[in-house]
């Protein structure tokens, strides 16, 4: 696929290399690992050794010196090959972006090289059971106790905690000047006293499981606070949540491409009456529509990535939300049409499409629902009154 200005010579080479790497593992590997309750450690660690995980991280900390646009290529091509690595959204994109931009020198040296080579993984915890889409209702709090912090609260739907060494947690601290709560980010190692996590049974077939987190007066050193400025958390969240939405869009478009490729191959070869089923417009037109929707979503994802890498947080925020919306819709449509094209075969484990129904459906809900994106566009892009 020719992506014009987005695909530089380096990104074209990266796209080809990552695609070939992903196909060595493929969808069968990912689904076998998921159904067996295992992880995709082999894939993750090899991707790290090959330099794919760190393409967006600074060179001085072991990364490739690129941007989120490069990481988009990695995740999209892996997903297109049947290996959508959800943790790519989290460790290098969210946590890596925040630490690279706002972390202390010690935090950068402690975490970024491991992020880049695949030996260190970090989860990200923001969602809470009683807050939902309203981040202003987050109740996980951190209070000072001498030089330490005491963290208390709960998080839910936090990905792949069991494969990580630590979690970056969004909490709230009391502003000494106003007495009001304000956001702050903390790095909490697994195994810290008072920190517990439990798996959530999910219908999604994925090696990356979802967890609830419990913080019962967890004592953290001063160095656990991300960065040196307590008042920088909103900027830190922008630095992480825009890449999160962009990467989820890449995740979704890659899965959409995978499903469409399977459906097209099947439609070309499957003969029921006298011609291949792809000769009938009843199947050909819906598949063509899926291709159009995927390509449009990819273009918005690429625009969002380039704006993010240019440092335009506001422009990237708008484009990232639009990209995530468009990609989720395109992926859901493509997977559904692929299943319809294959008929009963679309729901067999052999073809690997049925398992993608819940995966793509989740992209319409997380990390931000389609309704909240429509609220955002209505208010911030169209200038309509706030509706919630």
C-alpha cells in the first residue's frame, strides 16, 4: 500500500520488515497462546531484539529516535499479520511517551532502554469502576507522608499487568494552595506492599488479559512521582493519551486489514455454484466498502501520528479521536463482513475470524467510547454547547 507522504523510505522498509516478521508467528500463534492462557512473550522479546518496540523512543535511551508514526507502522503491520500486540499501545506509546517527555533522568534511564529492547514492560492504570468515562471522578488518591506518598484506590480493565514489572497509575493529590484534588502520575512496581491485582474473566480471545488493581495504603518513595513537577500531570496525560488513541486506531485498522485479506482470498477461491463467490456484487461491494473505510481510517491515523510527532497536542487530540472512531468502525465492519463472506467457516478456529468479533467490538468502547468522541468533536471541533 502506498501511503504517499506518510511512508518515507525508512517507513516503507520498516513496513515490509515488520510484516515479514509478524507472518512468521501469525494468527494461529496468537490465538493458540490466548486460548491456552499463555502470553506472547516470544513475539514481544524478539520484536524488542529487532528494534521494533523502541522505534518511537529516543536514541540516547536505546530507541530508534523516531516517533509515534513509526510505532503505528509496527503495530498496524503486526496486526495485519494476525499478531495485534495490545501492549504496544501501553508500554512504548503511553508510558514511553510520557517518561521520554516528562520523566526524570533516573526514570528515563531506568525504564526506557528496557521498553526499547523488550525486557521491561509497564502497564497503565487510569480507568476506575465508578468513574467510567468521567476522569474527573477518579478517586484513587495519593497523600504525602514525609518524603513518601501513600496511594489508595482501585483501577479496572488494566491490560497485561501480569506480564509487566510496574504500572503507571493516574491518581489525584491535594493542592496545598486550594485544597482541591489534581491529577498526578506514579510508577508502582509489582510486588509493592499493599498493591494487589486480580484477573477479570473476559470473552475476548487475547494473550493480554485484563485486571482489577487494588491499592491499600501503598507506600511509594518520592521518586515514584513521574517527573519533577507535580503540576505537570495534565500535560503528561496529553503526551500519553493522544498516542494511546492513535495506536488503538493502528491496532484496529491492522485487524481490519487482516480480516479483509482473509475474506478476499476466500471470495476468490470459493465456488458454490459456477463462479467464485467474489464475482457476485452482493459480496464484492461490501468488501470494497470495507477497503474504502479502512483506507480512510488509516489516513486519519497517519495524520494524527504526524501531528503528534510535530508537537501539536491540540491538533493531534482532535485527529487522534477521529482516527480511533473511524478505525474502530471500519474494523468492526470488516470483521463482520469477513465472517459473513466465509459463512460457517468464518466462525471456525481454522480461519481465526470469529475471535476478532469481540476484539474489534472492544475498540468501539476503549480506551474512549465512540459516544465520548462524538461529544468531543461536537464541542471542540464544531463549537456546539457541552452536552454532558
